[in-house]
C-alpha cells in the first residue's frame, strides 16, 4: 500500500533520504527534475512551446532544473520567476546559477507583463510545492489567475500551487490539467473538490527511502495493485465448495428484483462456494432463472422481505439491495441485527433504514461493512463543511460503530475502526450507473463468506469492482456501461490481478 504523508512527513522523508544516501538536497532536486522530464518527453514532442513559472523556493528550483533538462532535449522553454520578495532557497539559487547562458529567464518582481503567457502550448507550474502553509496573495495570486486563463495544456510540478496537501485550501489555486507528483500521492488529490485543481495525476519515482515509513504513524493509504494481489487467497487442489463459504443475500422487492439478481451473480463470481438468496415470493422464479447456481429462500410475503430463514447458519450475510423500507421489512431487519452476530454487509435500503432508526446502529455486529454513497452517508452522519470534514466524520463513524465504512465515489475511501483509511484507485465514471452498488454488495458478501477479514474484504472487493469497470470501459466505452457488465468482467479482473508481478 502506498502511504499518504502529511506535508511535514514529506519534508522529513526528503531529509531522511538525503541522510541515508549521503547526497545533497540539490542532488535530490536533480533526481526529481529528471523524473518529471522523463515523464514529459514520453508525452510531448519538441514542437511545443513551453513556459515554466517558478517561485523562489525548492519547487521553483525543481522548475529551473526541469527547464534546463528540457532544453537539453531541444525543447523551446521560457522560464518566468515570480519573486514577491520572498526568501530564495539555496537549491533554487544553485539552479538559477546553472541556468545562466542556457535558459531564457524572466524575473518578475513588481507586476506581470501584459499577456506574459501568450502563444504557449504547455504551461508548467512550479511556483509553490507541498510546503505551502497559507493562501496566496499579491503578485503570486495575480500570476495564478493569469495562468488559469491560459489555453495551454497546464501541468503542475508535484502539487498545484496554492493547494494544501492535507488541509482545506482557499485563495488562488492553479488549475492543472495534469499533476506530476513525486513518489507518493497527496491526500488532497483524493478528495472530490480538489479535482478541479489537480486534474489527472501521475506519480514519478525519485528514489525516496521507503524504510522511513516504518518510523512514522501513517493513517492514510492508497491501495496498490501488488499489495491488493497479496490479499488473494490461493485455492487448494483438494478443496471443495464447502471450503469457500455459504452466503445469504437478502435482496429484492416487487419491481426491484434486478438488484437481487445483480448482487447474486456478483457474489457467485467472487469465488463463493454456496449462495442462498432470500427473496419475496414474486421474485423466486426470476432469481432461479437468472442465477441458476444460487439457491433461494422464499419470504412468506409476495412483494418484500419480512422474515428471516429459519436457520441463519451462514458464513456471511449481505442485505439491502432493492429491499425497500416497508414497515414489515424494518421489523425483519431488526430481527437480523438481533439474531446474527457475525459481520454483515449493509447497503442501499438497509442503510436508509439505519438512518431512520439510529438506535439500531449500536446493534450492528462488529466489523460489519457499510457501503453508502455520499447521500446515504449524509443521512447517517449529517452534513459536512468540506471534504476533509467529511473524511473525519467517516473515520469517527467507523470508530463509533466499530465497523468498516466504504464511502463510494471516485477514489472510494475505506475507513476502519482503528482509524486507518484506504483509498481505492480503480474505477471510472462509467460505473456511476444504477445497479453498480448492488454488484459491489455481492462481491463483498462473497469474499466475506470465504473467510477474508472485513478489512481485506473491503480493500479487495472495492479494488476488483473498480478494476472490472476499467476493463469493461476499455472494451465497451464508459458511456454504454451497465452494472451487469461489471459482473461479466469480474473474471478478467481476478485473472489480471493474479498475474501482477
């Protein structure tokens, strides 16, 4: 898993690397500049006219180093140094000295020249880095406003200037089309509001020492493919269906049996041994025809869930997709919470019932998995001031009810009762479609029944769900994706994840 560090921890990591490798900070800056340039030359040819806007700190030093290296690759580069009479860092000055006679450098200390960024193809922002501690004003704010007006392709070095890596940002902020960040993602990259500033982001390796992570407390992580692969359990040659769990899905109501079918088919694709789907009588035939590998348990009523199967001896239970919120359904849900003490996967209407009956929160079995989208989460915890506040509410809610919370969306966040949060990198806007959450519920229920811990179930299930969506989008495009496509591409997601080196 990739740790997500605070601004102070990033600074400490740089220093730790310098001390361990016995290199200078300037040499580390050269390494970062080279990594950015390696990324850049793979994507842009030498005909592009480039402007790099630098500050006078180390991020500006990175920009000068990048400009010099691009010049060596025969790119047309013009550097603008914005100096609001701030302190010039030692490494910035060293790179400025190396630029003499090589680069066209314009220093701006008073006001911006008229239309100083006209006629560009690419604009690279190297004004401020992750150490920024206040909102920008004066000539810096003016420069960013001018930069944001540019029609050029806009690229930020490490982090868009004006954006705080781990707290709410205000004031002028550079709006990048792409951000090329050094080694690790910033927390700000993973939160919805900041997408307008960060754009698409990439990581480049600059050789920072990973042994540093063992010395610090890190609460946030980005799920990495190789780490997720290591969570997969190996199926043994002499195993049988009984070794892979028997799950119960309580899903569907009259007019919403599609949710039960999607969830059931996804659970079966997760590697589950046995599946029983508890459905109202009107849905029995539909489920048996659409998912013949599943068994059914038929409710005593025709149109919705009211009562549990007589025997709850299941490895895991998932509840919520399409069940509705009838009074009798609420009664049946309460009986489940009082009668089953192993972790449960709760989604959709199960979450809505909880939000309308908050006293039930204390009855949820420990290490259960809740999968709200933002509106369902708001019904559970109330409104929030900003994305950081929402994240903190999620962490606090996980701790309070001792459960795993999967808050769905781009970079889905998975919070654990111990306070740690894992962000998921897979998925795309194409899976923002009805039924996608039902598929996730099925995958999670199937994995939980196989004996995965709640933590590993959440991380692996969300990753595979999004990965299936990415594979489907490659073949079908995002616009035409349906939830059933996610089920169809789950086998490929498992295969490709297992082949990861």
